[in-house]
């Protein structure tokens, strides 16, 4: 497998990246590209480097991406992830820097030149991906699939209609949805079904690695937010973990191949993913919309990852 992780780290992004580092080699992970979302892109880039430092995987390159959405003002979520983007969880400082090449150029080059089709793991707003496809449409021929955390058929988490990643850059999302690439959507429909309960946190903690302490810290940060506690009294969803865990074991989720479009102009429903669950629009089917998850499997993959990392 050849994968590129596009991310706005981000506490749950960090969990997703650690799952990938535990299960895929430096050769399989072509690079990590960062994008503005949860935090500004420079903070996100530093965090990607910190996560690699922690895992002892500094051979993997980080490429800094877009600092703002294609057309709109940037919306961030420091109130969720902290100003440092990792909830104050003590990841080490990086001992290397990001590459000089920007993320969009790297995406176009790496995808074009890969001898194997590339899987994109998209954990944040789709700005980098949308820009790369609009600048070089032919790269879609060498993309195996885009597995992304974003959207929802059943209401948003940032507005009543929109999930955060899609809301930040609905225009980039539209480009990706129209691209013809195989799309696997890990929306709130599945991510809200897998909660970091205390038993699951204990299983991770019992792996007794430094990574386990950091994973517990990341999920505790999310679980302790009042707004999360109100909706999820037993723990927190770990949204982005679905993307890389799915690459580890695609039986993690089940879903339907349906049409999904995104609202790019309405003030009321901007960023809403309109999921044609009942197949009544007659529009082309373009997305594997996941709606069932083996939640025990998600947390066993996180726990396994914790035991495999330093
Ligand atoms: O809505 C959840 C998504 O928004 C996750 O990717 C989280 O990291 C934030 O980017
Ligand atoms: Ca994210």
C-alpha cells in the first residue's frame, strides 16, 4: 500500500497518525501533508513533526500545506484541541523541520510518480486535495481511493447542518466529490458510534508504552470537554482514527454506495453533506458512505498500535 496522510493535527488526528505509524512502513507512508483546520497550518506542521519524533519515525517527510481554505475565511477549533493543537499532551519537540516543498506540489508529484496507486487518508479540511486535483486533474488516475473523515447524513457538529472538516472548506470538498476518485466517507454517522469508554482507555493504558500515556491524554482531553461530556457521558468519539484503522482492517465499517453532494453557498446549511441515503435524487453514486462500525475493533486497533509503538 502507498499512503499519504493529509491532516490538521489535532488530537484525534494524532491518534490516527499513530495507528498508521504502527501498521505501515516508511516505504508505505509516502509523506504527511498538513492543512489549516483545527489549528493554523504552522502549528499543525509542528505537531506532525512532534508525532513522528515520538514514534521515532523521522524518515517520514512532512510537507506544509494551505494556510486557508480555497475561497473562505479559515475557521479553527483551538477550543477543542488547545492552542498547541494536541491538548497540551506532552509530545516531544521535533528534531527536524518540514520539507521545503509545499504540500500541494508534493501531492501532485508523489501521486503522479508513484508506481503504485496512492491512497489518500484525509483527516482535515480538503483544501490541499482539492487544490491538487484542480491544478492537475490527471492525478486522479493514480489515486487508489480517498478515505476521509468528514460530513454526516444526520446533522453536523459545528453547525446544525455541517461537520467541521467539510464546513471549513466546502469548495475543496466539492472538487473531491466530483473527481471520480473512489471515496470512502467516515462521517459522524459512524464516528459517533465508537466511544473511548473507561474500559477501552484502561486497555490502552495497560500497554504501558510512552505512546499509551499520550493516547490516553489525547482522548481524555476530548472526553473532558463539557460539550462532549453532555453528548457522550462515557467518553469521546475519536473521529480521525476511523480513517487509518480502516486501512488496517477494512471490515471495521460497512456502508452504502450512494450520491453525496455538499452545500457551498447557503448561509443556513453551508458545508452540509447531502447524503442520498434512500437513492431518490437520481444523481450518480460517488461515495461509499459508512454507517455501521465494529467499535470494539476500532479500539483494539488503537490498543494494538499503542503496544507496537515506543
Ligand atoms: O469533526 C471532526 C473533525 O474535525 C476531525 O477531523 C477533527 O480533527 C476536526 O478536524
Ligand atoms: Ca482532523
